[in-house]
C-alpha cells in the first residue's frame, strides 16, 4: 500500500516518497487527492467526485466533468504509482472499485492520523499524572501543523466537517499542553500559551480559565480579575451569556486566594501545581528535630514584641491595586486559614520602589500582626557591603525576639528551627529586604500560619514560588497619573500647576522610574526658586546618560543602583545587556538578541531568562524584550567603556544583517512584481533569522518591527554602510507602499539612491528613480513624479535594458493616470506592453495588459478593456500569480458594473477583496471594497453601498491609510448630499466576451 509514501494534510497538501517531496500537481489534482484521503480508503463514486470538484456550470455538459476526472485520475496515478505497475495497467494505491475510486494509504502515512495518536497519548499521560510528557507529546502533535487543515480545499464542503473536527482537536491540544505547563510550574510559558489561546478563540471559556489561573500563579492577581471582567463582558455582548460554572468558580477562588484544582488533572498533580506550599511545609524540618539540642537548654523567656520596621516614606502615593492584592494575601475576610505562613516575593527593576512599597504596606497592615514586625536588609545587591548570611540575620531576629545570646545556637539550621518554633502560633510580620537568592531566604521563613513574610529582591526568586509556596508580585512602573501624584506630593500642587508642561516632561525623561523622579525632585526641593523648565533643560542635555540622576549617596544614585544588579550577571548575560543598547528599540526578539550578541539560540534564551529574572529587561509582549530608557542609558555607558569599538561594530553589523535578511524574506512573501534582484550575499557569522513562511507572518513581523527597521536604516546611513542601506531600503519599500506610508517610503529610498550614485551603479540608480517616481505619483507630486520617471527611462535606454524600460513605462503610465492624464497614460502603457512582448517576460506583459484594461475601462472603451483583461487574466491563471489575478478580478468587477451585470460584479469584487486580504494587501482590499460599494449604488442599494464604504473607512482609519480613507469619505459625503459619488457610467457595450467571473470554487484563489 505504498508504505514509502507519506501525505501531509495539516496545511497545504504535501506528498513525500521516502522523504523526498513530490509535486502533487495543479490545484484540481490536489483537491482530488485530498477528497480521496478524507474518504479513508473507502471508494468515492465518480458522480460524487464530479459534483464536488467540478460543480455544474451553465453550458458545461456532465460528460465534460467526467472526462476531466478520468484525466486527473491518470495524472495522480502517474505521481503515486510505481512505473512498472502503470505499464501493466494495475495499481496498488489509487484503485478502481465497483463503487468508484479509492486511495489505499496506511493510516500512519497521514499526518492527521499521527496527530490524533499523539493527542491521545498526551491525554493518557495526563491521566497518569505525567505533565512533562503531556507537554512533550502535545507539542509534538502541534508541531505537525503547517497551516490550516486541508488548506487547498478550504472553500469546499467535502472538507468542511473534517476541517472543523481537526481544528477543534488542535485547540484542545493547545489547552492540554497549557495545563501540562501549569502542572509543571512553568508559569510564564503557560501564560504565553493561554494568551495565544484566548486570542485565537475569544469565546472559548476553557482558554480563559487557563489564562486567569496562569495570571494568578504568576502573581498578577489584579490583572486576572480585570481579564475576568473583560471575558464576562465579551460573553454577554457576543452570546448574551454569563460565564460558566468553571470560570465563575475560578474567579471566586482568585478573589479569595483559594483557586480550585485544575480540571482534568489527577488529584495529586493538581494539588502539587496549585498549592506548592503544602509539600514544602511537610518537608521542612520540624521543631522537634533538634530536641536533643533544646533539651540541654533552659526554656527561653517570654517573647519580646519587636517593632523593627523602618519609617514609611511620608510622600508615598499610588500602588493601590498592588496594595489591595497584598492585603488579600495577608488575610482576606472569610478566607480559610492557610496551612503555612504565606510569603510574597516583591520583585521589579532597580529603582522601581520595591523597598518603599514593602515598608509602606507593612506599616498599613502592622496592626494585623500584634506579636510584632521583624525587618532585615539582606544586602543581596550592594557594591561594598557583603550579603548578610542567613545565620547572622537569624541571630538578629532571635535577639529581637528576646532570646539571650547564650541561648542562640551556633549552627544556622538550629537557629532557623528555633526561629520557627518561637513564631509558631504567633502573628508576626517579617520583611526580608534586598534578598540575593533563595538560599539566603529559606532559613528565614517562619512556618506559623499566622505570620506573613514580605521579600523584596531584584531577582524573581522562582525557587521560592515553586517549592516554598511564595506568591510573586512584580512591581511595574507607576502609571502616568501615579507618577504625577508622586511628583506633586514632593513639590506641591502650585509648583506643578505653574509649569504643567515641564512637569510632564520631567516625568517622561525620568521614564516614570520612582528613584529617578525622587533624585530630580530632591534637586527641585533644595532650590524652591529653580524653575522646572531649567531642570528639564539639564535632563535633555545628558544625551541619554545618567549624569543628571546622580544622587546624594550610593542608595540614591541611579547609576550605582543599576550597577548592583548588573554585577550579579554572568559574562555572556552582561555582554548581551550592554549590547542591547545598540538596538534602536523599542523591543527585540530572541533571534534579534542572538544576532546582536552572536550567541546560540539556547545561550540567548538562558541570558534573556536571567535578565528577566534580574528585572533588568521587561517582556511587554510574549517573545519581545525591552529596556527601560534609563537602563538603556546605563547599558550605553557600559558598552562604550567595556566593549571594544570593533566589538560594537560587529554587533551592529550582525543585528543589521538579522533585520535586513529577515525583512528581505518578508518582502519576498509580499512582493507584487519582480523587484530588483539585489545581491545581499550571506548573513554574517552568528546571525539568527526569524522564520517567516506565510504572508500573514511577514505582515505581522513588519508591523511589529516597522519602527525598528526605520531606526536601523538611519543607523546604516549614518555609519555609511552602503550594503545594509540599500538592502533595508528596498525591503521596506513594498511594505511602506502597502501601508500608504509614502513620505516615509521616499525617505527610505533616497539614501539608496545616494548609494547608487556614489558607487556609479546606473542600473540601481534607475530603479530607485523609477520607484520614487511611482511614489510621488501616489502623492500627486506631478513634477517630481514625471521628472524621476523620465530620468529612470533615460538611464535604462542608455543601458539598453529593454525589460527595465518596459517597467519604467508601466510605472509612468500609472503616475500619469493618478495625475488625471489618462490618454497619455494609455500611450505610455502601450509602449510598456510593446517592450514586454519584445522581452518575453510574461508577468510584466500581463501586468501591462491589465493596466491598459483599467485605463480603457475608465475611459469607457469597454471593448478594448475586455480584450486586454481576458488576455491578462488568462496569463495570470497560467503563471499562478494570486496577487496579480486579484488585480484582474478587481478590474473585471469594474467592467461588469459598467455592463450592468451587477450580481457578477459583486461576486467578482468580493473574490478580489478576499484575495487581497489573504495576501496581506490591505490597501488594494480597501480599494476593492470601495468599488464594491459603487456597484451596490448602481444597483440602487444605497444602504448596501453605505455599509461597504463605512466598513472600508473604518479599516482605512484603523490602519492609518489617510489616502484611501479620504477617497471613501468623499463617497460617503456625496451620498449624504444626495449626489452621485461615482463617475457616470458610459454607454453599455454588448459583446461576446467570455468573461471569467470567479466562483467560490475557482482555483485561482
């Protein structure tokens, strides 16, 4: 049964023989193969195959469809069957049976079957309480997907049911994988996975339950409650329903810090994942374990009530949400008594105010702990003072609790046991400030259920969360409102009201970092006559450095405070942190970071994880990392003092190569024509590229990296890196054109033009001039557009490059049309067509044909337009170029409207719009939607036209496409004024043209 053949259906159809990819042929052959594979070895009658693959069309006889089926069966057999069997007329794969045709394929030779088997195995591992294997097997299953199931048959009913079933199974696999991650304690990964699940299926409650649980376990309790409110509103708006019992129970559990166990997990595994404190408490040494030591000593005197908290900052404001969460953890009303002393790890970037917040909140809740408060600065991050040893901290605590020095044991373990014994049954608040790591903290944790321990650290201390049941609370920057209130508390309302702009600029230049704001505010407080705008001037002249934030001692010097975290990093991580200053921001991905530092992917992941744990970088979005502006300034200082100039140059070249080659890869997926063949060479050693395989991925990446690419192009220009300047400029041009960012496209291409002229590269100069001329045409800059295009054409004539001349005439014609000079546009386009026929470049020949079809359509010459469009569309069909074919449908829709065939025009425009959207070309999709409204208006459907135009306007405004938005606004305004927003329709033409109106099953798209 063709054991060496393998079929991939979880994406576009893929056929392999012994590992070698085979071409399954044109679209109809692929559909035939998919239909037979879905039948799972059962025979499918010829009648059914004809009905499903060759839907009956007017004028087409049933026998024609049957003949086509037989021809396609033969072609598929030529691909699948061994040659010796074909010669004998016998077949072992695609066989003929009494009821029809059947495809004999072993189940394991289909990725759909392998996928389901892996999913079943993941469920079995879940039943066995093996979450590590659950994640492994579920990931294995998900990795089999290369796109949508049966992607080639996406619009066919025969695949719809199986596609829906597999999509549902794929979603449940994502959910069981996320459950496994939670059970393993891999909270950050689970959180990222749950975010993706809810984004894909926003009305599916299971994904939301996983997300809320992950946020809670990540210590983001307020955000979990906020997201529940969002999903509740979403379900009410979309479905008119309240959340189900599972989601409601989880919400209550989050409110009371008593979340229910994970559904579907074995009891033991669920308990371990939700209440790690239980196991840690059981494993902790019991006070009676040192009975022999204690028996030799007299009983200690009654406990003294310590009150060691430092004073609270009198100007503290904000942090209401974090304070409310911390109050709930320390003992919310009605919450069951905890079985172990709760502890909270308060982490955050250097200078974000961890100690200030912990001390302030400790004072607020101190009355809830009548047996006292203990405080120690563990000096985990200090350049001069060594970290406090746990035994020394315990000695201080025991002394504060009234234990005489002779009664304090020598060994740290014995001191820890005595400490826990003394606090058992008592309510004491313990604050462990500036902790270095888990080993420093663990001996200092009380065991009594009535105690609370607040731990501040620049590290996230994940070990305490995993094995000791600590709750994480990561302090982010204060909101702009909180930052303004903090500055107002220090400087007074009147002073800020007198210079509101300067106050806002101080907050911005400080990056809302509390320590930086405190240093600047102290300067203003020391000199009440100093205007705030003078302070702003000083901050602006530091060029991103930290000189303006030098404090009055080491603890208030921003540079010194940052250094304490930096000095704890290993060599590779410290180097990555320094080199991140060379990246223009606002954020970078792991492959970009790997390229910057020349690290392996694994090494980069480790370094980024350490930077995240040290709170020196943030992760604002899954997979994207950023530096606070002041930390960027600190990293800039470090890289210029600790890295050589050559090392910085190599890092810059690597990161430029990362973005240039990835952008070119994205451009190849987006490009609409044969863009210049630039020789980019190969990436520098150590460069890691993003993996982009679809138009959607390319568009998403370009949207995310737009500002980064612009910044790096500026870097390449300023450093006279000609190769990178040209590569980045051309890679950006198509994306900027699609987004209607035409002024920015000109700015990007001008440096490439300068490079071409400096290097006397006439061909490249002509290409840049041609592209610039086209963009000026879009902007209505007649003189610049035509001047650039004339010079480009002259260069190509000088070089005797006929193909480039043809393209120059094509762009010139487009510019002339946009400038309202349509007859001249026709002449230029006809010259382009003539030259394209001479070169034999069929793609450009078809482009010119469609361009002429559009011009003649607008002139009312429908006979000529139809002739040109028929020839052009036929060529695009044969060349299999979806984007150009969508252009053809767009023009054809216009012609059909002029012919009065409104229903066909609507169907054609809808097909074109859908194709443009799938290809990521939102600008042309908007134009097609606008012209669809024109057709509806011609049909007398004014409200239908208004709906189409309103939708197009909303999309244009959402994408900041001002040109398209204005075109739509003009139509809507005319409609509201009872004017005809569409140019008058020329006299109808009657012809015998075979207009290829697209159907839902058309193979073109």
